[in-house]
C-alpha cells in the first residue's frame, strides 16, 4: 500500500470513453492507498466529478474537439482544428508545472492528454492507439504519436498482448522499441450480473458533437417502428438526471440523459441487445459483460470504422453505416457470437509499482494562481 501518494489522473475529453475507462483505475488507486486527483475538462470532467464527488479535481485546458458534420470531412476538420489543439497542449504543459508543486503530485496517469507529462515525476500514458489511423497519412500520425509516447516511463494499453485481442493493429506493433508497453487487459467499470431481462434493446449514444446529436436523431426516428421495450441513454451530462417514457403503437421507449456507473451496469445487464457506437471503451464494456451488440461507427472516424469492420469480419458484432442503418439491420445480431472471453487486469499492485520508487523532493516555489475544487 502506498498511503498518501498523490496521482493526477487526466483523461482526454473526447466523448466520454477516456473518462469512463479511467474509473476502474481511479478506484484501484484508492484501494491501494493512493490519492487520485482528477484533471480534465468539459463533459469528461463533469462525469468524473459525479462518480467521485469526494476527490479533488482541476480543470485542464480544452482541446475543443468537434467532429465534422460529414464523415468525409473528418480528417480535414481535425487538421483545421489542430492549431487549437496544439495551443491547448502548450497551455496544459504550463499548467502542469504549477500543478506539480501546488498539488504536491507524486505521479501522472495521462489518458491521451499529450501535454500532461513531466520529467520530474513518473508519468504514464494510456492509449489503445499505438497506431493512429488517418487514412493515407497513418504512417505519419502513428510515428508522431509514438514519438510522444516514448517520453513517458510506461505506456499502458487496455488490451491483451496476444491473439485474440480487441484492438488489432491499433494496439499492437511489430516493433515497439523504447515505448515501455504494458498490456492491461480490457478496462471496464462494469460487472456482469445474471439478471432478468427488462429491455429488448439498449441504445447507448455517445461522442462529440455534432455527430452525437445526429446519431440520436437517426436512432429515435428508427425506434418509432420498434416492437418491444427499448432503453436509450443519450450521453448528455447535465446537472440533474432526467427520464421520460415515449409510447408508440408497438414500443415503449425509456430515455435517460445520462447514467452513472451502478445504474448503467444494471441497465446493461437487464438488456438483451445493445446498439451503440464502436468506440473502444464501449467495446471493452461489452467484452466484459459478454453482450451481443450492433455497431454504428462515427462517420469518418477511422478508428471506429476499423474496429467495427474487424469485429464483423471476426463474426463477433455486425455493423452498419449511420446513413445506411435501418431498424431491420438489428436482425443480423443473431448471426454473430457477441463479445466475451477477454481477461481483465487484476494485478494493480504490480501496475502501480511505477510510482512506488519515487520519492518527492519538495522545492521552494512561489504561490500559484491555480484554482482547485473539491
């Protein structure tokens, strides 16, 4: 047990996936005597504040990530927004220098936040994308990403090292010299329970705007023809949780703006099938729960398209494009095996040993203007 060591856990605010997969790590840190400090922005920060109201948190600069309305413009939009992202990364580097002294940090866990790294304290990077798919520029984006990863003392990949695995070429390299890779097994905040099924279909809506809203609109139109009980979780983090029930001639549709972990776990286990994006955190959740699902990847997002295509090819989960999806496609779920049988990480003592050898040397420093909340 490492009582009192203070670890900054900083997930990227790109939808909710990076934040939710940090939840089991934050819980494990507390269970092993560490003190997690949460750092993020936007909905990712708001979600973690709801999950861990007793912890300290700090707002980090926003990368201001927003998807293109049309999938074919995805890469162009990312390039267009890259100056804003670079500016945010530089800002978080400056803020981190203040945080290390002000928060008395002993370590860092950065989930894809490129500026949250320090030579002064052990800094770990979490990613499932050792290769970053960007079409014909994949070689360049992957090299750039790997170059950043090499600065960290360890790179934790939430997947298994061998085959079968969930990430394929995203999380596995032929040559990984200097990257200090540790495979965790899939990370999920959820647990499988054998419960009576209440919902015929659970719909999980997620991701940055405007694609989140476009996905929701598409699904809600299609659900008007659904037969049975459906549950929709909109993935909109607000001050208060809201619920409404919609009735059609053949369906009862229960809609929540968001759910926290325990309620979401219950909903998953009470649902026969799941319709969602093919974001990697959702893939890991489904793998742990052993659920059958149907994927609609975010248009133009190479990673989600690759995962959906790969899992369909393996006979595990079918998918359709957002434009081409109709409710009748869900019949295909019966012909696929679903996700199951991937070992989850349990040896957190060995994992957190990266922070154990570090002894903090306090330096004299002037008071900072950093604002903290608890």
